[in-house]
C-alpha cells in the first residue's frame, strides 16, 4: 500500500486495518501515519465499556452497536483482551459475539492484546481510536476487562464510560468498587433476569451516595439482558443523554482538552525516555553507570541528573 | 482374613517393591497406585447397597437380570450419507448381514434445520450423513424397511421433533401405528451446547420442545426412547471418563427437572430416558465408568426425584467406540482398537453398540470397513466368552475401586454444577465447556510430550502409502438434492407422489405452528409439527418458523 | 519483530471444535495472538475478519468433508480483500488425495489428524511473511 494514511482517509478499509497494525507493532511509519491522520480526528464519539470478566461486555457491545446502526450511525469497536505474561500470546475471543455484526459494512471490529507494556497499550488504543475516527466512523467502542489501573487508563480515551456488572459477583464488587465508581458515567447491570439484580442495584446506589462528591451528573444504574435484547435502547438513549449533558455543561471540552494534554505529555515522556535510553545503551555508558551505582561510588539520582544535563540541554 | 493381616503383608510387599524398583525402575507416566487389594474396596456388608444384583437397584451390575445370556446387545451401526436412496441401500445391506437395529446419520444442514438449497448448506449436503429436506426424502430412506419390525435410532437433536414427526408419518403410510414404533431420537440439546455444536435455539425454547416430545410420546409413541442423553460427544471433545458421565448425568437431571416442572410425573417419562456412552481405550476404566454411571443415575432418580418404578432408575445405554481415538496413521490398527473398546462396552453391560470403522479418521467408511466393524461385535459376542457371564469384572479390587472413584468424582461435579444453578446455567457460564477443553488440551500435550503413547502416531511410526479406496461423496449430491427440493417447493410431484404438495396447505400449517410456538409450554408443538410435515413442508421451512419465534442460541466460548 | 496474528476459524456447519480449540491454545502458548471466531462461519465472514484484524495467518478446521468447497472459497475471498501475503492453512479429516487440489487452490499446508501442534507452530514461524 503506497500511503496508508491517504488510503484511510479515502475510506479504504484494509488501510484502516494496516494502520492499526503499524501502531500495534510500533512500526517506524506509525508516527507518520498519525501525523497525517490527526487533523481529521475529533469527530467520532468514543464510548468506553468496561467491567469484570464474564459480565457479558461483548454481547452487550454487539447489541449496542446494532442499535446505533439502526439509528444510522457507523460503528467501530476495539476489543481488548489480556496477553499471557508467560507466553506473550493471547486469545482474542470477543469477535465470537459479534460475528453477524462484522458482516455489516458500517461496522469495523478490531481485537487487540494488551501485550505487556500497559502504558504503551493505552497510548496504542488511543491511536487506534484516532485512526477509526479519521476513517470516518461515528461511534467508537473501546471494550476492555476492567480490573485494574491499566484499564482505567485505557478508558480515559473515552468521552463516556459505561461499567457493566452482573448479579451474583459476591465480594468481587467490593474489590473493584473504588476504581469503577470514579470512571463510570453509566452503570449497566447485565443479565438482570438473574437473581440478585435488585440487590446489586441497591448496593451500587448506596456506594454512589457514599461517594459524597456533589456532581451534576448522577450516574444512572440501568438494567439489561443483552442476549435477549432487553434494555438496549435505554442504554443507547442514556449514552445520548450523557453526551448532551457533557456538551451542554462544557465537560466534553474539558475532558477532551485534558486528554489532548495528557496524550501529548505521555508521548513526550515516551519519546524522551526512548531517546535517552537509546543514547545510554548505544554508547555503552549504561554498564559503567550501573557498575558505579552498584559499588556505591555514585547513586542513581546523581547519574540521572547528569544524564539529563548532558543530553537535554 | 483380617485387614490387619493384609496390611502387614502389604507392608512386606511394599518393601520388596522398593528393592525391585532400585534394580529395575518402573516405566514413567503410570498411575500412582500399582496394586489393588481388599483394602481398596468396601467390605461385603456394602455389597447389596452398592453393587447388588443385575436388574436390581442400584443396577451397578447391569439393568437386566440375565443380560447377554438372553440375547446379545443390539448391534446398531450408525450409517447414512449422500442421498436417502444411497443410505436406504446401506441400511438394507446392514439388516441383511445381521445388523439388528438402524442408526441414522443426518448431514449437517439437516441437523441444524436448514434445507439443502439454503446458501449456508453449500458444500455440506450429504457429507456427514443423509440429507433430509422433507417427508419425501424420509419415505425413500425407509423404503422396503418395515418400521413395525426394526428399531431406529436417529442422531438428531435441535430439530428432533421434526424428524420424529416425519418418522411417524412414514410409519402411518406403511400402516404401522405410532404405538408400535421402537427407536430413539438423540434429542439432547445440552450436550450440543457443551460439546457437539449442532444447536439452533436458546436453552429455554429448546427445553420446552424436549419436554413437549416427552409428553407427546408418553401418550402416543410409548415404546420410543425420547432422548439419548449423550456423554459420547463430551468425551470426543476431550473430557475424562468421570467428566463424561458427570456432565451427562447433570444434563439428565436438567431434563428431568424440566419435565417435572412442566407438570409430568417422573415415573411417566423416566423409563424412556436413555443414555449414550463412549467406549474409549482404557478398557478397565471404561468398564468401571459404565458401572459407576448406572449406580449414580439410580441414586439420582430414587433419592433426588423420588422415582418409584425400577425402570425409571435404570440407566440404559447405547455405546459407540471412540471415534477420536482412531488414527489416520496405519489405519488397520484401528480394527484392534475397536475390538478392545468393544470388549470394554460389553463387559460394561451396554444395551446397544456401534463399532467404528478403521477408516473414519480419513473419511466416511466404505462398505468393507463397516463389515469388519460389525464382524468385530459378532466375534466378541460369539467367540470371546465375554458375553457369557454377567458383569464378569465385578469383585476385581481394581475395577471396584475405580468404580467407586469415578462415582465420587461424578458426585463432586454434580454438586459443583448444582451450585452453579444446574446444567443449563453451568453451560451458559461456560463452566462445562472449559473443563472439557482443559482436559482436551492436557491430552494433546501428553501425546506431544510422549507421556501418552499412541501407536503409529508418536511411536512405532512408519512411512506409508496414502490409503486407497476411500468413500467420497461427490458434489452432485447437493445439486441433485436441490433440484428435487425445487420441484417439491414448486408443487411438482417427486418420488412416488402422485400429485405435488399443496403450497396453500403448507402455508396454513406453518402459520398454525408459528402461533403454537408463541404460546407457553403447555401448548404441545408435536401435533402442529406432525401436521406441517404431512403437508410436505420442508425441514428448513418448519425450523425457520421456529427460529423466527425462538431466536438463535449464542454460544459461550471460553478458551 | 511484529507479533504474529492468527485467525482460527471453523467454516461450514461442523460443530467439532476440539481440534480448533486445542490449536488455538497451542498457538497462544507459542506467543501468537489468536483471534478465535467460533462455529459456523461463512467464507465471507472469515475473509472479512481476516482483513479487519489484519492477520498474518488464517487457520481453518473442517471435519465434515466440506473442505473441497469451503477452503478454496476462503482463499479467493481473502485475496479479493487485498490480503495477498496472508498464509492460509487448513486441517481436519482430510483425505490425502484431496490435498494436492487444496494446495493448488492456495492452501499453504494441510494438517491431518495426529499432527502435533508444534508442527503447526513451526510451519507458521517458517512461512509467515
């Protein structure tokens, strides 16, 4: 493919796929692609979907995507699954729930593995979102297992974040509540036909009450049975409501400004880090430093200060 | 002899073993325990409760008082391929050669409720079994076979109601009343979700169809086995012996629960429930599995469901030798494997048996291979002596201990599945699938690391010529089937029909079926399906109506 | 080096996925990213997934005998999507006699019953572009 970014902008679907591959593998041309595409981003609405394993996020995403399609929107989905820390491999199985959706020309699904470096992942996800955005997709879902800080970071790429929970999770909810309360703009209790849905709703309500901070958006707690298509339109309506809300009160602009700033700083951190590392390793200086630190002839703080002085002036 | 004395002697023996091992170490990858003694089995006082007598609770030793001394098991060869006409010829050949029951294999479009002309059927028509699109095909399939005399087993699940209705309709045309029909439909949707993959509808409507069949047959087709609750495919998917019976009995519990919930009395239908086991390679473990499964089911039916009739507590079983154990390498070796598996099934006390053919890891079996497989059963029956005494391995310390172990493992799983909310919930959560896959992966790694030796595959290999003379179903079958179907749908007469089908009558019957589907489970679908079938509505047309109302099952995959 | 991505697919109606799942796990353990599509995939669905996921390898399994029809169809559709370099391999109950025609049609290799998963891993590593 001659110029991947040009092709993406022309609406070439394969180019979109290839661009994400370049980003995922941190290929040399990735920066160039992003430079070309960046001016064309900022139009898509980005939805984060997170929650514990087994909450039915993929099925729910599948149904939500169909609902958006029926409302005339094109949809992109980035489905993230964990990479095995032992083998470096991953099984990305979210597509299984979306097979018929995948045949819709207005839908693009991409599975990604977390691939070790978590900081790297949130940045790659954000870039993959931008490629889809530049391609012209209206709504982009970022779906990820929500159990830790890394996922919280990934979700920061979203304008609106939904946390999916299911009844009968027992103490698990206690373990994750701290993280999820902060990031959830909307809570959906999936599999709400199972026992315990009401109890979970009450618990969530109590937690949100205890949260204490005065907010002008109280996160709604919705119920759905995704595999029976129950509650889907309500969730999509609530997405719209949340969007209107944060557009009206300026939050969307605040979030996007914050995101732009963070992304730039992250990129800067990464690039500077890479640059300095390269220099240290290539010059062979690193070995001497390490030896001296180990022998307590110097300390890491002094070394880093010295490196900064010499390289970044 | 007292246990103390045995223990003392055992210690002496262990000391001798320690010395022997020093000289000649044992082979690797063996089961931990090398020898079984009276210390490993329950005492005589437990005999009547746990082992008992053939034909008596808990049926550990078999479900009939005389077992094969009366008559041999039913030698039922699973067959079917290509067109109804070709399969009909194979059936008549098998009957002429001493086969004592029919077993129909359907192609995948039939098993998933699609007509041969559906785009999704492309490439699959007539491949793994016979293509049945309508009653017209069923008439050809059983042409010149007296349905009042044979017993017929049909491997059909999601659309079992439709194929059963077609069978009843063909019998009616032959002048055989439904209450004389003998046979089995597999009708076991839960193992389709868990292991075999030919599901259509979600669990709820699927369970409704199944209980509708139970109820209809208890009144109209009383000699029919309404379900064959199958561990076979669970084992083929990679489970262990204990998992095979545990997951299957858990499925059985779910069916009984559903039927009771639908208002039936347990003793009205439980006697028509049958099971389907795999005969795998480890002969003695398999024998123990059969024995343990009968004991577990008997206890489940008596203690959990309060069944009163002994028949309700009997686990009657059809068996098939393990297809996944056949090797593509040195295929004639498969004859020996099947012979050992047959011995296991017979010593385990099966009621009927299909033996696989040597070439099934390569293609569908040829007539010659099928004949050898049938002869294998006849040799075991007539020449080996295994069929002459009932439950011959009872009392073996090893087999009894293993029977106890498998029973315990099965109870542990059943308990776990109960905690998850029963078999349906456990499948929806992916629990059963995950357990099976873990076992399958372990097996594969054991083979690859040579912890498990498969002759001709990872040891004793040799260069071979590619096998010749394999059976091939050519693509013309699909074309032929589609042409027939087009004629049928256009209202032209086909086969022996004197006039074509009445498309208005088809439409009306389908509309009626659709309304019935929308009602709750007290509305039995069978009469409506039977009516539609008789108008020559196709399998695809009928299943499409049901798909419209019931929706499709979405598989849970956990890897 | 780029991470190798493999689409493991079950074309056709055959529900026997023991082999496909075992292979998927073995490929994961070999360090590949495996996209598993589940049962009953049409050739069109497989080709679309292969392109959107930009996989290096499409690995299919069929036990029903539908391979002479379905395997070549997937090859054609994947190539039509512009995926020129994608390695396409197949496995299952496939008679020796069918293999030359499948290779002619663009299936890079056919793995028959008894093949160790390591052979599949090695083949992919040696042949992926």
